[in-house]
């Protein structure tokens, strides 16, 4: 069974767990899935074996603590050590897909914003792209996303295997970080002066380019899912 189908089957079977066993198992499942250097296929196969084992034990009146022990993190770490690593050629395209998807949305948003803003200004909005300020803004966005992903995963990891974890506090932390990142990007867009080389790039060219790139990425993703 492929990884996608294993995940769907896992979601279905987890509904049979008691609340206590589901919390125990879900923490281990999320912890293992967050190890992005591991083989997704092998990880999902092991998680399914663990779930089946837990369901069998639950039917016999056993708890997850009795089956896997009182140290779920330590047990998960032992599993992680024995799982094969994911091939780098599968990780790199994933990261590139995120970057290109971001570029497509930025181009489409630019293509929509320019004509809309022009309706409220007496002077036409400039459509030239200044290379250095654009690179600076794009670098800030990528940096914010990269740090944001790290921060969110770090927050999730800290909430696992803990009875004192507060979902509301975690949401406030993530929301605060998102607001600060957005404020920094908007400030850079507004206050960084236009300088250096520039080239004309109309709103319709931006919209078409972004839309075409998004369609290509969407089709590639659909093909990848079909081959799995």
C-alpha cells in the first residue's frame, strides 16, 4: 500500500481508539512524521503496524502505556533510528515546489493589485520592477517562511508528550509571529527605496506569468500523486 493510502487508512482506524490511546498514539505519529529526513513510505508502514498492534491490545483491555511503555518519546526515537532516510532528490524538489508556488502567488497578486490601486490614484502606478528591492523583499519573505516553518514545528514538538501543553497559547505564539513577519515585509515594501536596474513588467504579464506557473505546478503535483 502506498504512503497516501496508508495515511488515509491510518486516519480511519484511529477513530476506533479510546481518547487516552488516541492521544498517546497521535503524539508518536506526529513526532515521527515531523522527521522529514525519513522515508515517508517506511514511516507510514511502521505507524500502521503500531496502530494495528495498539488496536489489538485495546480490544484485550490494554492501554497504550501497557503496550508501548511509559516513555512514548523514547520509544518513537528508537523507531526513528531504525527507519531509512529519505533520498535527497525527493526532498529538494519538495522545497523547490514551495518556492515556485510562492513566486506564482506573488506574481498573480501583483497582477491584481496594480490595476485595482490605479483606480484610486490620480497618477498611474508604476509597473517597472526594480531588481535589488524586489530581491530584498523576496529574501525577507523566504526567510520569514523558513523561520516560520521551523518555529511552528518547534512549537508542535514541544507540545507533544506533555500534559501541560496549551493549544491556545501555541496558537497565540504562532499568530504573533505571523503578524510580526507580515509587518516586517510590509515595512520593507513601503520604506525600501527604488534603486538600481529595473525592467518593465506590466500587470497583465505578471498575472499571466503567475497563473501559468501555478497551473504547471498544479499539474505536476497531480501527476506525482497519480504515480504514487
